C-alpha cells in the first residue's frame, strides 16, 4: 500500500467516524427535544385537566356559591347601613355638645356683662348719668340678643342644609345598595340557570364574574355621585358670612352705645 493510498484510506475512516458522531449527537438532541415536548405537553394537559375539574366543580357547588356570594353581599350592605346610622348618631351627639358649650359660654358672658353694668351704676352721680347708663344697658342687651339670634339662625340654616344633603345622599345610597344587591342576586340566579341549561362551566363562571364586576362598578359610580362635600362647603361659607356680619353689627352697636355713654361721664 502506498503512502498516498494510506492517507486517503485514513481520511475516509475519520470522515465516517465524524459523520457517525454528529448523527448520534443530532439524534440525542432530537430525543431530548421530544422528551421535553412530551413533558410540556404532559404538564399542559394536567393543567388543562385541573382547570376543567375546577370548572366542573364550580357548577357542582353552585348551591354553596349561592349562599356564599349572597351572604357576603348582604353583610356588606349591612355594614354600609350601620356606618350610616353611626354617622347620624355622631352628628347628633356633636351638635348637642356644641350647643351645651355655647349655652355655658353665653351664661358666663351674661354674668360678666351684668357685673360690668353694676360697676357703671356705682359711678352714677346724677339723673343724666343714670339715664345714660340705663340706655347703654338696654342697647348692649339688644345688640347681644341680635347677635345671638343671627348666629343661631345661621347655625340652624347650616345644620338643616347639611342634614337635608345627607338625607338625600342616604336615600340615593339605599337605592344604590338595593340595586347592587338585586344585580348580584340576579347574576347568581342566572348562573344556576346557565349551569342547568348545558352551558360549559367555564362560560358560566366567566359570565358570573363579569356580571358581579359590572354591579360593583355601577355601585362605585353611584357612590361618587352621592358626595355632599361641595354642598357642605357652600353651606359652611354661607354660615360663616352670616356670623361675621352678626359680629360686625354687634361691634358697631357697642361702639355707638359706648360713645353716647361717655358723653354723660366727661373726663376732667
């Protein structure tokens, strides 16, 4: 065998070995891919089977769902109405406490003013001064009464306005709660009907979720429309303006009465 022939033979042998190795590697890779695909398919199949079982159980347990969902909705509605009652009670308690403090403050002011009047009367030395003090006392008392009346009117107007706004809101809230509750009840009833009519559990479950979400969205939108913040803000500004005017009028009346009183008590 010549050297050239030996080289050709060796090269051919190496080429065959390389070809065999590459083919083996490719076959192993393909086998690995097939195993991986089989595993993925198996997992996907198992997951799909679990989903189907859950969906089937959904309709099988629809009676339990009926009670569970409706009980939760009823509990939620009850909580909202209880909070409304608590707010009303807190409002009444707060106004009662405020009125009590105002009456106590006014009583103390009246006592102080009467003491001031007594001090003035002790300085009277003639009939003109006596008449001036009497006029001053009457003017101040009338000014105090006018201020209190204006403040009380402003306070009552404010409270009546707030109470009316809250009552309107609460009425709308009750309607929204009833609408929400009725919508959920209807959705659950339709779900039971759909399960009995042959629809797939997956379709029934999706339809129920969509219906309940729509009911929630509507209730949330209704609640936003029922806010009374802007009305209360307007009522507050109106009240404050009225109280400020009452204070300004009182100060003007007091200043005028004081000027007239000083005329009867000239300084030396």
